[in-house]
């Protein structure tokens, strides 16, 4: 493998543990956690214990034979952890990219959000499956605890948990009447307000009402073209109502209804290289925008003519703002528990619907319009006029009617998600203190997902009335739509059997079946780039051509359920898709707890992720097979006395059928296709620890080493390097046209972070009658990482680090709290994603980087009544 050996990694971890004495322990989890005790003899604070539900029942985190990290509300406050990106800084092997909303654990995750595909890390809200990650980043004002389970959770969690699972547990209604309010003010003109009221309505009914509002007027990054600054700028709101009822002594019901709304200027990426100033950049169906900088009759938004991102990645230059909105977001969750003698029966179910829309500038320039020059005449062909043979013929026949065309290269990308889904789970499990614990369950999931991608240029009049097809009022040059229904079913069972007082065996199986069916739609229109009808050759008379019929695939491939038809009114080609997948996954393990402070485990798990479709492209091969992952973990959770705790895990993965989306050229059009990589491997080591050397001082630290390798996968084209000329390229087989396939053997899997380290040091200062102060500092470091299966410089992000400082004051009765923070103290620019695009002029590869936030600071006031 490309990375250092496991032996070397293990040695480095040992040294780290010895010097830092660190790792991640957890803070008090409200009434579920055992309060930290004080050792009166030595004045040393004892370790806090945390209850988690990682294996569908409440257990002490240190007793669970699973690699899991838990963030309680108190810990999140002390570390100023706001969102999934912050959790990733302090969770071994967890990676998150806000640029495309992708979650990865140990290099396993979601490679694309194309309709018909699935995530690789499952997210749950109060045990109910959630198809998005928004619940994970919900404020700790509403969330009691976030649990991150690493490794395949194919038995108890099942659906899409091949890489792991994240479970968010809400703060529930209280037994006594309480009111809380929180107000925060921060830089970039940011204000956040949150409030909640909770308490009993009757002896058997409790309720909680909570709401929040956030507004950030200024974005993190500057638009030099004069438009609004973007990234972070938002206006959002959230409202929830919870009811918790004891309908009988042994039967309880919990309900939550919530709604959210947001409007954002959410730029998360920027072009780092020079503009491609060629007339027609790679993959374009319309003339290039940056070509206009050197042409006549140029009109711009602003006056900048080069990419400012080359010099300052926090500056960009566009005429169209990036914006998104979340509307009609409504959700309902329910948990019903029936406690019988020695058996608990539980139902967990939920429904959610939402409409999401985003709109962005897709040419990354501020060019509004320019005159495209006519081609030079070819004297050898008898041409004397500019514009080539088309203009030559028209000028001879009709006179000077062929003039330079005005190009409006305002390319935009409009993306829409309209989704609704139901999730149902029914389980029965044993209760009590028996040596034999078991759980059996059934699961069902039903999702309807309409996804639309509109690549448009409505300012170009020719695109509105293409030749060879009906009118195109949207001005799209590519319209890709898919409407997919997904149904998933599963049966599962797991048991723990304590064969002695110290040894427990675990075994579990899950059978999963997935069905997906629906339709995909595509329309493709080109303007001025097709030979014989170019803008340079036909000038203002160049038509837009409908290429839909020549672009779609009519092949009968797996997943295809109908012939392709073209609607004469809309011009959209349509094809139906249908597929089924099933698999048996499970786990087997042994756990040894020789004493109350030690937990050692060896665990095998098989993970499964459904196959799917690359819907919306009507491509030659739309279907992909399922993924299977065999994982072996060996772990230890050890407490040394009452003030030092160390958890360590080593894992080895064997990956079969990893789903990777790669760009291909079909019928002259660049499309994305799914491929299953035959064989991939991964391995790694993880450390978490807590050290409380004194009553006032606490040290938390995490470290992860991850390595991965494609063992067998050939042969694929890198569209950013179609001739396989970049350093590291591995040409394999003959070239096909202008494309040279490459072998992927030896490449690291995307978003596998080789090394990652997180550290927090906090110090408590008691002030007696004036309360208590906690000062805290974070340091996190992330290694350089590849974000594409082609490990090249343009898919790699550099290493970066971040420092945070937090101050927290609480009054003696804990009714008033003030927190101040500075995040990213030294204003370091981090990157959590990168892609490359072939550039024709100047020739090379342009890199687009996914950006993390700059320095932020603020103050937060919280009141409890």
C-alpha cells in the first residue's frame, strides 16, 4: 500500500498515547449520565460515564463492544461544536464535506447524490432513519447527544450503514416546568435566537415546544464582481413540538412534529486555477464565457477579467449569486414502547417531506455578453468572406446578412429535490439481567424522490427555439430529471450470550431487500459548437440544435424497463428504470471484560448497500450492483484508575463492488456513470482517550490512521486527463478515440484521510458564589487527502489545522450561562474537497476547491427558568 505499514502506524499511536495521555471521553449526558464524582483523597476528578443506545439498548459507552463516539450537549458547548464538520474534527476516521454534503467513515460513504444512489453512512434521528444529514447538525439546544458508530452496522441499523451510522437523540420533555432561552451574536452580522418551554400537562402527559431563528447577513467570501458576499449567509428557522405520554404503567408514546425553512447564499467551492479562455471548453455545449475577455463588445458585471481565486481563494468573480432554499420541510416521528414481563416491544416510525432548490453560476465568470468573431476565410476553397462556407454561401446569395453573433454565456445550474419518505421499524427484545439478550425486528422504508438538474442559459435567445425540436422556454441546454420510488424491507435478529461472567458472544443476521423503479428524462441542446453550425462559421445565423435523439442510449441494459420515447411537446426523452437487490448481512463477535475497567472485543461485520441507478442521463449502462463490505475489528476500552481512559480500535476491510461515479463521453456528451470496482482493501487504527490529571484539568484527544487501496479495477478514463498524461497516470489498453483508459490498481479510495488528530484541553476555575468558568482550547489537524479515485494533484487537498478558544461561565445554580468563542483563531483556510477539470487554453487541469469557514467569533447567552 502507498501508506506506511500498520506496524509503523501502531508505533506512532503508542507514542501519541504516551505523550498526550489523551483520547475522547464524553461529558455528562443530562439525566442519562452518571455525574462525575470527586476523589476526596487526591482531589482528582473522576471520569464521567455516558449512556448510549448504540446497540438498541441503553449501555455505558465503555461497555459497548462497538467503536462509537458520543457528543453530549455539555461537551458540544465546551468544545463549541456546532455541526457535522465540527464533529468530524474530533471523531476518528469521520470525514465530512460541506461542499457536497457527503459523509465518510473510514473512507466509506456516499460518492454521489444522483437520484437512485444511496449514502454509505446512515443517519438517524431518535432511532428513526433520516435520508439527509440536517438532523446531525441541529443545535445542542435541541439535541441531547450525537452518537457516531464506526464500521458496518449491518444487523441493527441495516439500511445504508455499510460505513457506519450516526444517531441523534433529542432533548425530551421534562418532568417539571422549565423555560430556556439562548441568544447568540457573532461576526459577519450573525444573530441566533433559540427558546423552549417544557413540562407536564397532566400526570401522564408531558410536552415541549421549541423554536429557533438564525440570520447571517454577510458571507464569508467576497464577490469582486459586486454581488453579495456568499457562504454562511443565511436566514433560517426551526419549530418543534414534542409530546410524551404514559398511556399505561407499561406503555408509553413519544411524538415529535417539526418544520424548518431556510434561505442561504451557500457558496462552498471556488475555482483555484486560471479561466479556460478557449472558444469552446471541454464538455461545453455553448461557447465559453472566459473567451469573451479578449473579444469585442464585451460587457461585464464589474471590471475584473481574471480569476481572483488564483491569488485569494476567498474571492470569486460571478454575475449570478449562489443561493438555495429549503421549503415545505415537515417531519413526524413516533416511538411507542410496550414493556412486558422480560420483553420490550417498540415501534419507531417517521415521515418527512421537503422541497430543496439551489441555483448557482456555472461558468465562474462575470461575463454578460460579447461578440464572437467570424472564422477566417479559406482561400483554397474559394472563400473570400469571413465566416467559413456557411457565411460564404449566405453572403453570395443574400448579401451581408452573416454578422458576428452576440454570445450571452451566462451558464447557470438549477438543482431541485422534492422528497418524501416513510420509515417503520418494529422490534421485540429481552429485558432484565439475563445472561441471554436478544432482539428481533422488521423494517420497511418507502421513498419518493423527484430530482431535477437544469443546466441553463436563458439569456441566449437561440436556445429558446432550437432547430429539430419543440420550443425550449427554460433556456436549458441540458435538462436531466428523475423520479424514483425506493422500497426497502428487512428482517433482523441479534443476540448476546454471556457464557461466563467475563466473556460474551454476539451473533446477528439481517436480510435486506431493495426495490427501485421510476423514470428518467433528458433533453440536450447545443448552440454554436457543432461542426458545420458553429458560431464562428454561421455568425448570428448559427442555430441551436436539439441533440436529444442522438444523445440518449437505446440499449437494453440491466435496469432498463422500457424503450426511449421523446415527448413532442416538451422535447424530453423518457425511459423507465427498475431493479431489485437483496443480501444477507450480519455480525459475529466475542467480548472479554475481565474487570470493571476493561473491555476487549473482536468483531466481524458484513455491510451491504443497495445497488441503484445513475438516473437522469439515459446512459448506456444506468444500473450499478450492490456493495458488500467485510470488516474485522479488534478493540480495547480501558480505564486506568479514575482519571485516565484509553479506547483503541484496529480494523481491516475487504470491499467488493464499491460504487464509484466516473465521467464518460457518450455520443459526444459528457455523462456520469456508476462503476463497481472489483476489489478494494482498507485498514486503520483509531485512538480516543480522556485524561483528568487534576480536579480542574481535562485533556481529550483523538487520532486516526487510515489506509486504503484499489486492488483490482480497470479500465477507466479520467476526463480531467483523457490522454493519461498527468503524473501518476497508469495507461492501460488501447486508446478509444481521444480517451486513454487507465488502471486504478494501487489508488487510494476517495476521502480516506491518512492521518487525523484532534485535541481539547479544558480547565475549570471555581469562583464560589460567582459561579464557575471553564476555559477550553481545541486543536485539530487533517492530513492531505485525495477526493477522487484518480489520485492526482487536482483531486488532492493539502493538510490543514485549526485552533479554537472557548470561554464558558455558569452561575452557581446553572440558570445563567455565557459562552464566548473564537473558532479558527489563526484564520487558516481549510479544504474538504477538490475536483479537476480539463482546461484547453492555457492547457492543463483547473482545480475547484471546497472551502471551510474562516475565523468566526461570538458570544452566547443562555437562561434557564
